[in-house]
C-alpha cells in the first residue's frame, strides 16, 4: 500500500485538495479484502467479492471465473494508478489496456515483482554502462562497461538478475549500472 499512498499523496499536492482514496482491489484470495479494510481504514476499497471467490483454485476454470477475470482486467485498466505483479497476466493485460487511456502511462504503475514482458517475447538484454566488482558471497556477478547481460528479472531492491554473456556468470547486479538494449530491425 505504500505505493498507493505515495500516488495519492502526490495527487493531493498537485490538485491542492484531499481526494477520497478509492482502490479497486482484484484478488483471488477473498480474505485479502477483509484484511485491507481492517489495516487501511482511510481507504475506500472497491471490489467484487464474487470475482474473488470465483478465482479461487477450485473454481478458477469456470465460466463465472473467466467473466470475473475479464471484469477485473477492465476495471484495473480504468484506474489512474496500477499496483500489481507483472508476473500476473491479469496485471500485464490491465497495464496494456491502460495505455489506450493515456499518452504515456509508463509512470502510472508499480510492479511488485517483475519487469514488464509479454508471453513469448524476445530476449531482454541490458548493457553495462559501469564496471561492477561483485560481492561473490551475495551472489553478484562481475560487469565491465559494454558487457551484454540477459535480463532474467528485476528484484526491485536496486538489483536485477541476469547472465553476463561475456563471462557466462549468472547472478545479481546493480540495476543502475546497466541500460536497456533496444533491438530494432
């Protein structure tokens, strides 16, 4: 919720007023809603509890569950800010649809676990722009400026995981020491 709070704090400052903090909560765990209401009483949670129940493992592949997923994707895409896990197809689809509402929605999300990707995408490489002497005991890999690294994921703690194509080492490296490699045809 810290990312949601941050979004609303900035929104309030930019608009000179405090708005009702409404959050659309999509979950496959019905208990999450009750926990959210208890812990964050100054937020208005919008949720379809039927969708949460139909998304449970024992009902996940029913027609009702499919309808619930479609509704969740639509409602999430209509939000001003999206906090979710990009490892989730629901999250990524919501973000993709959000792109149709804003000229640039790239700042309107926070993924809690992964970088954006689409299923079946090509490799995602980054290039080292700084050298890095690794802390081997922490699972880090060496980088030399210009090294090409196959990105496996962002840990959202300042480090990413990948494989250095020069050394063939796999492990962690400081994300800020790399930039995205843009492939073009």
